[in-house]
């Protein structure tokens, strides 16, 4: 089964109908019905942080969406661990020439570990790290 990594920009685009990437994210979602979608607790924390200033309605919608994701068999949410944090911090430190966030670094490591090449994201940092950013093309 094909596996793709889902980043914050994808989840935001699905949540916010006025987002410029909403249609593209929905179309990708439809095309990936037979794929395994992998994301992380770090990505979902980043999503909730972004939604925190966008009003109570979007905050509630984000919480409901995460609850739905947790129940879907085709979605795997990688938990945050101390080891993951430490390894992401090491990559973050090594790549001080990039503007990669700690969440990006953890995502890249998950993708490498699971041999994924594609990410549901618009974040160009994924391309810098050698992955295909599906919302960019």
C-alpha cells in the first residue's frame, strides 16, 4: 500500500475552505483513497497552534478532525517520543543553514525511516530535504 506523509499545510487546507490550496487538497485526498496517510503528533500540535488564533469555530473543527483521524484505520499518527525529539533536535542543529522547524525535522526523519518520498504539503522545506511536496506541483 502506498504511504504518504501529511504535513500541517495539508490539514489546514482541508480545514479552511477559503484557503488557496483547499480544492487541491481535497482533490489529492480523493485520489489517495487507497493510500496510507501518515502524520505525527508534532504535526497535529502545529496544526492546533496555528488554529489557536483563528477563532473558536475553527479550533473546535480542528479538534473534531483530529478525533476523526485517530479513528481512521488508513491514517497513522506517529506519537511524539523523547527519542524522536532528540533525533529531530540533532537534525535541526546540523542543518542551521536551513529554516526547517523542529516539526519539519521530525517529519523528515519519519519519512526516511518509512521510506516515503511524497508529502501532502506545500512547504518547500520538504523539497529541500529531497521529498516531493504534492501541494506544490
